[in-house]
C-alpha cells in the first residue's frame, strides 16, 4: 500500500492559470487587422461620443472575446486621463442570461448598489425596462454593453430597445454602445431588419487562425505559463498544427498544450514532449466524443452504433438507406420500435454537426443524381468506448469490438 503523501515533484509550470480560458493575455498576436477595425469603431468613445453599435462574428476560439476584453480594458484605462469622461463597460454572456428580461434586470443590478438589487422575477418586462432606463440615465456617460454569445438570446426585444434608446427618447443622459458577439454566422441574417440595421452598424469579421498564427499565440502563452526550457522544440508546432486542423481554434490549441503539460506533470517527466501532445490529443478527442454521445438519446445512439458496425465491416461511407436497415435491425435487438427513415435522414445531419460523423455529397451528374454518404468522423474505438454502457443497458451486444 502506498503512503499517499502529497509532494511537489517536477512541474513544468510557473503559472498554469495562464493556460485557462478566463486568462486575458497582455497582448493579442495575429489579430492586427481585426483589432485595428475594432479600435477604430470604439474610438468615438474617447471623445465622449456614442460609438456605433458593433457586431463581431467568426468561428469559436478566434479571439472575439479576448479582443473585446483587451480593447475595453485599454479604453477604460485611457479614459482615466480625461476628467470629463466617464466610460462604463459590462460584459454579459447570454448563455447564462438568455432573455431580454434577464439582461435588463442584470443591468439594473449591476448599476445599483448591492443593498438595492431587484429580484429576477416579479416585474413585467416594461417595468424592468423603466428601471433600466432610470439606472442608465442616473449613471450617465458612455455605457458599453457587450452581449457575448448573443445568439443564445431567446428574444430580440432588448436589442431593439437598447440600440434605439436615444432615438426613442428613453435615454437622455447616458449614451449606449452595444457590442454583440456571435459564432453563429446565420444569427445576423435571422434578425428582424430593424434590429439588424441598428445592432450591426459596424460588423467586424474574425478570421480563423492558421498554424503560424497559432504558433505565435502559443509561444506567447508559453512564456507566461511554463518554466524555461521545459518544452521540447516540437511541442508548440505540433499543438499549432492540430489547432489549425481543428478549424483554427485558439482555445483548442491552448487546451491541448495544457493537457500535454498536465500529462508530463502527472508522470513527473522532466520535459513536456511531442509524445505528451499526441496522447493529450487522444484524451481530449475521447472526452469530446464522450460528451457529444452523452447528450444523445437512445435512438440517436443506435444510429451511431449502426454506422460504427458498418465502419467496422469496411462498409463506409454508407448511404442513409444502408444505415437505416442496420439501425432497424439493432432496434429489434434493443427491443425498441424503430423510428422512420425520414427521422434518420434528418438526424444524420444533426450528428454530422456534432462532429460525430462526416457527410459527403456525391454527384453522379445527370445519370446518377445526387446523394449523401456518411462515415464515422471519430476513431471507431473511441466511439465504441463512449457507447458501451448504453449498448449494454439496451441489451445490444458489442461484439463489433472484435473488429477493432
Ligand atoms: N490572438 C490571441 N492571442 C492570445 N490568446 C488568444 C488569441 N486569440 C484567442 N486567444 C485565447 O484563446 C481562447 C479563446 O479565445 P476567445 O474566447 O476570445 O474566442 P472567441 O472568438 O470569443 O470564441 P468563443 O465564442 O468560442 O468564446 C482564449 O483563452 C483566448 O485568451
């Protein structure tokens, strides 16, 4: 039996927290043109003028939030140099506050002192708006409100209200600048025309990072997070290359570097090596697939399993009709009534969106017509691992493991 002492051994880190998601780096690399445009859009605020409303869009992990934190911190600091200027900034994540009512009551409470806060329920929406206008005008000055993950808002009333507050006579003292952030490229087009034109007075697009830009991001973070010389030389380029493959997402590249560092520390290794990165990637991939599959219902899992068995037999890419007949057979074993072929076709696309399977569109020209083919996007063994428990519970045997 071990002695279970806690002892510090080799740790590659000097500041591990610098690799976590909420860390704001001192400077942003690889975002010059985006920052320039964004800076220009915010510039009127330093003159005490209301800036245009701004809409930022681009895929996950391309620095939209980081750029916002970075520029707003700078703006607040620089504003201290001007006595006649009062700039207040607030960042709200609409994933947590997903209705106009909740955003408005949050704003009221942010501006009030703690003893006077209102409860999150119990008012009508128009009452909450009245309270909000009062607080905003009492505060006055320039108020920059960031709505991150704005596509999670269930209704756009607050967007309309805030973006037109002065025009509609709701505010006379305060000047509001709205900044909306979204990964969902279709969100803007889905807005009603009047909200779109006022929210998106300026739209700034953030491009994905290429491997070189990711290297620069990682190199900069390495300096803060790791002790000198603890990474072998291929670690950063490899994390960057994987990050670039994963749709140029800086968060994924940083997560991978963290995972590699953690593995090295667990093993008490003197240096973090390429091998730690490869194993780290494997672990992250498994976690991601497991999370995706955990969110599926039993029928969706049977579909994934149906495709997995086809893959194991070398029958992929497969058409939906082949997947359907396998799924139907599995449903019988699982004593579930199979859903329709149409349901399956729709769900195959959903599963593709989750990154569990891949789709390709085949066009055979005038003779054969167009159809879709599906394959597993993830490693077969990883998928089977994630499915194992449910399959057993459903009475479907996992003999396909023999193929792996
Ligand atoms: N240019 C950069 N330099 C340094 N770190 C960066 C840079 N871009 C992104 N990061 C880091 O990558 C992570 C993800 O970035 P960020 O949260 O800004 O992405 P995002 O575009 O807002 O995506 P999401 O909508 O998924 O949050 C953060 O930890 C951030 O600090």
